[in-house]
């Protein structure tokens, strides 16, 4: 009897754990997609295909395997070799854990896998940033802190942090590398994905939609989980043959076609910096207000109307996250600006907050 009771309690506890998703960021699929898109943007630079328009938009270049892109002359490609840094790809391959076999996407969910472990619990608040209820805006100095008020402990602060670690630590000759750059790369890649998930930059009191219980078609879930996973999973089932790679290819195709004119505005940062999580976070809270929260009050059943009107937003955010991750990594690992030069701008981009203002 007591054995059965214990089993039941354990079972219930396990189910409870499964039902409490916490602030997960994109689910596994979303993170895989973001990193895969970024990787093919880097990787394909070694191939002979590119789209000139897109290429010109990135300070380094963005090559794409898209079928519609222009095939360029191999000699022309070689002539531009010095401009085409392959350092980002090399560095990524060097830094990812051995188990990844050179594939960044395969470890992009690592920060989610570890964040509940005792030693890593401090990282769990780095996946999101809470903004004031119903204000629909974001401000680094006002919002970037953890629940006990420690400044910079939020997703945008973490993006600055790990960018800086990689810039200062990678290839550093002074062997004063304080940080584990394998971890820095996995955190950076993951958090750039997270900051593009609208409900990772959203209201404080509903915990980014975690406390808003809704139905996704027939199933009970919460709004945060809808944006992390349910929309992506339904899209895979409905449009992409249940295959994430098919979905990623469709997104990549739109990056070269439909969005090719937008890449420049996706990768332009204030004052020429290549990591600029603050504007990305500002976009997210706008999408949260205009799309995620809209018509999704507690108890609502979300179905076709919601799914079909929000899916384009999800797909675009995955695309933007991937393109911006690629662009950020290109800049971090490019050797042409010297480390000193990079430090000068990477080191100073994090907003300096007046301590009195919080
Ligand atoms: C920055 O990274 C270090 C090393 O992982 C960590 O101890 C620190 O808490 C991080 N801070 C932020 C804001 O990410
Ligand atoms: C760096 O971090 C990874 C992932 O946590 C770990 O497997 C590896 O052992 C660490 N490397 C060092 C030198 O501590
Ligand atoms: C790509 O763009 C087309 C045309 O706007 C759109 O119908 C389609 O849903 C988009 N697909 C993805 C994956 O973004
Ligand atoms: C980036 O591009 C967008 C769209 O073209 C523009 O509105 C914005 O002002 C640009 N930002 C910067 C910092 O140049
Ligand atoms: C790293 O160091 C090597 C050898 O000094 C140099 O050729 C390369 O350009 C450097 N890369 C970066 C990213 O600084
Ligand atoms: C993107 C880029 O730098 N393209 C250049 C490649 O090289 C040719 C000829 O050397 C230039 O005309 C392109 O502008």
C-alpha cells in the first residue's frame, strides 16, 4: 500500500515536473534551427554560391546555399579570399565540445539541459528579461537584472558577457584566459536564440506567459510553451513533413528570397557594433504585445486563427536569430580588426547604467 502510494507520489511529481516548463526559451527545435541557420550562413562561405546583395549587407559576408543565389566564378571567389574570413567557422569547430562533432546546432540546447542542476542554477535567469507589465517596451538599465535585483543578470547582459569573453579570450596570446570559451560559445549561441523569442522579453507578473494557461487546440498548455514549442511543432506536422530540416530549409530559402532586402536592417546595429541585444529585445517585447499576448487571455483555446497568423512571426524570429548569430560570430572571430580594436568597441557597448536609476 505504502509502496503504491510512494510510486504514485513520485509519478505525480515527475508529471508535475514535466508540466512546469519554466522559462525555456525556444524549445529544442527552435534553438537547433537558429544555430543551424547561423552555421549554414558561416559554412556556406566556403562554397561557391552567394547572393551579392546579402553579401554586401553583412560587414563580413553572408553566404548562402540557396538555390536561387548567384553562382560566382571560382576565381572571383578566390580573389576575394582575404575578405572572406573563414575564421568563424574554424573557431566554432575548435570550440564546440567533442561530442558535437563540429556541429554547433547539436549543442545549442545545452544551457537548457544544465540550468536546473545545482551548480548551474545561477544561469537559469540568464535566459530572459522581465519587463514592466503592459508597458510593451524594454530598457536595459531598468529591466536587466535578476529576481533579486543583481544587475546585468538577464539575457541581454549575458549576451554582452559571453561576447566579451570570446573576444578577449579567443586566440589571446597572454594565456590569461579566465573563462571556458566552449561554454561561452554555447551560452552566446543559445541566448541569441532566446532573446528573439518574444515571450523571453515580456511581462513580469505572468512570467513571460508561463502563468497564462491556454489550450493549444485540444491540449492544455501555457502561452510561453506555445511560443517555445507548440507553434513550431504544429508547423512541422502541418507543413514540413514532420521534419525540422525541411522547415529550416524553407526559412533559409526565405532569407535569400523574400527577406534578402531586409538583411541589412537585421544586422545593422547602433554605432556599427555587431552584437546589439538591446534592439533585439525591444523588437521581442513589441512582438509579444502585438502577437503573443493578443487574443490569448487565460483560458482561451488557441487554434487555426492564432496558429496561422503567428507562425510567420515565429519563422522570421528564427531567421533573424540565425542571421544575427552568424554575423556576431563572424565579427568576434574575424582577425582583421585587431583584438585591441575589437575590445575598444565590444568592451564598451554594454550600456553603463546610473546605479541610482534603479
Ligand atoms: C558572465 O560569465 C561568467 C562566467 O560564466 C559568469 O560567472 C557571470 O555570472 C556571467 N554574467 C552574466 C551577466 O552573464
Ligand atoms: C569547458 O566546458 C565544457 C562544458 O561544460 C567542459 O566539458 C570542459 O571540460 C570545460 N573545459 C575546461 C578546460 O574546463
Ligand atoms: C516564406 O515566404 C512565403 C511568401 O511570403 C510565405 O508564404 C512562407 O510562409 C514563408 N515561409 C517561411 C518558412 O518563412
Ligand atoms: C537599421 O535599419 C533600419 C531599417 O532600414 C532603420 O530603420 C534603422 O534606423 C537602422 N538602424 C541603424 C542603427 O542604422
Ligand atoms: C590568431 O593568431 C594567429 C597567429 O598569431 C593569427 O594568424 C590569427 O589571425 C589570429 N586570429 C584572431 C581571430 O585574432
Ligand atoms: C564582396 C567583395 O569584396 N567583392 C569583390 C571581390 O573581388 C572583385 C574583384 O577583385 C571585386 O570587384 C568585388 O567587389
